[in-house]
C-alpha cells in the first residue's frame, strides 16, 4: 500500500480521541451560526410563545439579559454552545426547531419550513404547559399547608 493510500485511510484526529492542537480546539474556534437565518427572531418567537421574559431566559441559560437581547435583536450571533444553552433553558426544545424557525423567518416564501417549524414549536410549548399544570397542583398543595402554630 502506498503512503498516499495509507494517509487517505486515516481517521480524523478527533475520532481517535487525541487532543487537538490549540488552534483547532472548540473554545478557540467556536462554531458560529452565521447564514442560517434569523436565529435571534427564532429565539424571540419561541421565548414569547412560552411566556417567559428575557431575564428569565438569561437566568435559566446562565447568560446575562443583555446577551439575550443582543442575540434576539440580531446584533450578535451565538455560537453553538450558547444556542444549546438557550435551547435547554427553553425547556430543552430541539435545536433543529430553532434552525427551522430561523430559516422560515429569513425565507417567508418557504411555507413548508414555516409550517414544520411552527408545528414543532407549538407541540413543544404545549408539552411544557402540560408539564407545568402537572407540577403546579403539587406545589400549590405544599404552599397551602400552613403549620397550626402560625395561627396560635
């Protein structure tokens, strides 16, 4: 086997779980989500659909409110890790739903993508609301139980 053939059959370095050179590590070369559509608009749409504020989203995602504001306004494009944290904070919404909504907002003529994105988001929001309804009675019962000594 020639040297050229053996080199072409090598696995990528990350497939071997070897450390990457410093300039190829994710933290020094983050995946930037540019040209994927209106990601900020998609985050805004989903956040509002869920009825939460920028401050709540920021707190749940481990970010500051101004970062959410800049992402939503399109002044900043998040890296993949930040978008994953936002997706998790939005009730673990599938990240592809954010990408689909971003594309739908950037390409309003693409009605198929818009309908698919809206269906996924709607289903997710409804599931989150059902989950809240199931957990609210438990927390309401706990808060309604007042020790007798408070009234004595």
